[in-house]
C-alpha cells in the first residue's frame, strides 16, 4: 500500500518536471522558431524530467521521506529509463535528423540513421577501455558498463564547463579587464565598414556591366561545357573573362573583410554597453562579486593541483568535517545526527539547484548563438544528451558531498564503480580546462586592443 | 557614379527565409547552389533599364543590401546594423511561408529599418499591436515577398495565402501601384515566373525616387 502512495508521489513529481521542461523549451529555447517536430520537444522534456527525478530521490534519501524499498525501486527504474534514453533514443534521433537534412540520403533515412547509431555505439563502447573504471567481475550488458561510460563523458563535460566558468566569471564581472572604447573608435570602424561596402558595390557594378556587354555581344556562357570546352578555355581565354575572375577574387577578399569589420563593430558596441553598465549600481555590485570569485577560482585551482600532486581524494565530506571542526575546535556541542542531516540537505540542495540553473542558462546561450532554422532540432537533441549525461555524472560526484550514511543508496544502485577515479578525473580535466581558459582569455585580451585603439 | 543614380534597396527578414537566395536570383539570374549564413551584410548589384524602349531610357544600378541576423538579437548587433539603414530608397521584406514566426517578425524588422534614428532599445513601443500611423508618413516603398511556397503541401496553400493576404495592406504598401506582393519559386530556377513583374517593381521604386 505504501508503495503505491510513494509511487504516485514520484510519478506526480515526474509529470511536474516534464511540464516544466516543456515550458522551458517553448518559452526560452524555441521562442523564435516554429516548432514542427513534437518528437524533439517530448524527448527533451522527458530527459529533463527523469534527470530531475534523480535529484529528487537524493533529496528524499537525505530527508528520509518515503519507504526505503520503494525509493530503491524507483532509483533503479529511473536509472534504467535514463540510460535507455541517453544511449539508445537520443543518439538515434540525432542521427535521424542529421540525415534528414542531407537531401541525398532522404529516401533511406531510417537505414542511415541506424548506421550512424551503430557507429556511435562502437565508439561509446571503446571509450571504456583505456579507463580503469570497472572491476572485472561485471558482465557485458550490465548497468555498470553503461553508467561508467556515461559517467566518464559527463564528468569530462562538467569539468570543462566548471573550469571555463570559474575563469570566465571573474573576467566578465570585473571591470578591470574592460577595454577602453570611445565613440570615435566606433565611428572610425563604421566608416571603414561602409567604405568597404562601397568598394564591393563599385566592383560588382563593373562585373555586372561587363557581363551584360558580353551577353549582348552574343558570347556564350563562360562555363566550359564538356571535355573540349575545358581545353579550349584553358588555351584561349577571352581577355574580358580574365579580368572578371580577377575582379571577382578582389570582391571575395573585400567581402571577407567586411564580415570581419562587422563582427569587430559588434564587439565594440558590446564593450561600450558593458562599460556603461559597470557604472551603475548593479555593475559595481558585480564588480565586487567578481573579486570574490577570482579568489575562489584561484583557490579551486590550487586545491585541484594539490589533489593531483599528492594523490589524495577527500575521505570525508564537507558537512561532517565542518561539524567535526565546530565540535572539536570551537567546543560547541550539538546533536550531530540531526544537524548533519539538515545541513547536508541544504548543501546538496543548493548544489543541485545552482547546477541545474547554470546548465539551463548556458544551454540557452549556446543554443541562441549557434542554431539556425535548419539545425535547431539536431542542436536541441545534442543539448538534451549533454544535459542527461551532465545530470547523471552530477549524481556520481555529489556522493562526495554527502555523509556516509546517505551514500549507500547511490553505491547500491550504481554498483561498484571506482568513484575515486571519477573525482581524480574531474580534478585533472578541471585543471586543464581552467589553465587553458586563462591562456585563451589572455591571448584574446591582448590581441584585441591593438587593433582598435586610436593612437 | 553620381548619387542620383544610386538606388539602394534593403532586403530584410529572419535568418533562413531565403534572402540571400532571392538576391542571388535577382542579380545573377541563377539559383544559389550552396546558401550559407550571411554575416553582417552582403551586397549585390542588378543592372536595370528604366523605362526600356522609351526615349527616356536610363540604366540604373539597383543595389540590394541583404542584411543578416535576427530581429531579437543583442542591442550591440542592432546598433551595428543601423549603419546600413542610411539613405534607403526601398525595402523588401522577406518572410517564409512555412514559418509563421517570420511573418510576425516582419513588423519588427520594418520598425527597425524605418526608425533607425531612434536608439535601438527604444524602438519597440508596442510589441504585438501594430500602429499604422507610424507608416503613414513613411515615404519608402515596401515590398513583401513570401518564399518557399513550393514546400507547402498543395492542400494547405489556400489557407496560407489567405493568412498572408492582409499582411501587405498593413504595411501601407499601396504606394507601389504595380506590385504589392509576389511569391517566387526559389528552389527551381526554371520556374522564374513573373520576370517582367520584377522589372516593373524596379520601375516602381525608381519612379518614386523621381517623384521625391
């Protein structure tokens, strides 16, 4: 009986999450597009719903809500469904939509997308070989095999995003890094842009007039037809056409220049707006916040290095350590069990909420930046795949932040993975990502001012 | 070239509606084989004989400025785009017949082009409702083109066409007496229907230019 009640609670919350994912899709991601494929929307919302349910089950675990056997059952079921989606459905549909875009393969869409999926599965399987993630006593088709590989990909993604985010956040918040842009710079660049456009126009006018004259004179098309045509055009090319190809090349170069000038002007306008924003109250608040974040970022990089160099994985979670410190050093006595449960709930809750929010915001920005009306379906499915893998590996890593009595369910359900490996892998990738972001931002920052500054 | 002979026409619309293909078709008389994103603005030139066959025949170069991007973009992009909207003689608004959003966005595009003097963030006063009076004093001729008609299934075409019917009226596009709305088959070059209509459109714009 209690199992039914528990199940209905979980299912209701799943439906709620599904609705939230649906709304997010419609209002945020696809608000400028016409949704034509409901399959994509359903898949995205389902992935989101099941990922959030996993987090919800962790919270229930900490709070002791619901029967523990029904929790375990739902864990298993949830995990199976998510793995099914991430490994079978989403890659297949990604392949299907990619193939639909290519007109040649339109007839045998399903066949080719199956082929793509098989290739994906092959590489996915090969991924597990170089990593020491499994104990050898597991069979081929067990949950552990799939989860370990999904975990590797997800942890890599998480670490890359964290590393870049940790460095980029202070860089964008602090006004110390803002380049000085004046109105004259912008005007000068705009003038150059318009001049380039005028040059393009005058060259195109010449081409158009020359072509018209050739056409009126009765010349055949420049395009060589057939084998002899090609030979002829090599040996005897009319002087007019040679001129044309030269002008056409100049036009291509000028068009490339105009594109670059356009992008630089956009960049300057954006910087100018940021300068104005930094003078407001909100801007100053973010500036101060940026200093805190830079300290935090340096500390995290330092800790990651220490972890790797000294080959140390934290044995205790922050909650228990915090409580130990307060009890031992500060002499404050309180009920350890009671407080550890609540504090870890709050801590884990904050981690979950901020990571979901951060991921959704990043996904939205990324989606706006690169999608077009043709590729939007493929990109949304890719984002759903990334989101699913990210959430699964969050569960893996969150195990570290919880006291041992709550870790058991994760260990039970996920099997005997080498969790320590994942933490080490996270540290390595985080370090690499943070350092290369610093390098990249430094180069970009250095290179930009030299181009625009008026001497 | 004296500035009197310059005819500048903007081609505006959402990304992916077919502006670059349209411009290429008009200027090169060929179908664009590999369309890709337009970054910034791409220009093409069409030679047009105004009033062909009459003693007042004059050759004009119509510059078609194909401005890329989305109407809901960052304000820095909008400010940069405003640079292209100076001294415009005509505007072509392109929308995708298979995509309702692109037709709705035409209002915002036209506002952005006509109100180029205002700060970009302050343009959208009424976000959905459309104020005809803003276009009452607009002297710039407008043409609305719907693309990709061939991609709509035969049965649904009537429904789509009736929906579009009022679109051009809203823009007060009667200033062009000859051509208000034409749909082109972009994919298949052999179906270039309405070739003389395009010439008449060009004449319409140039005629307005002479009236100013």
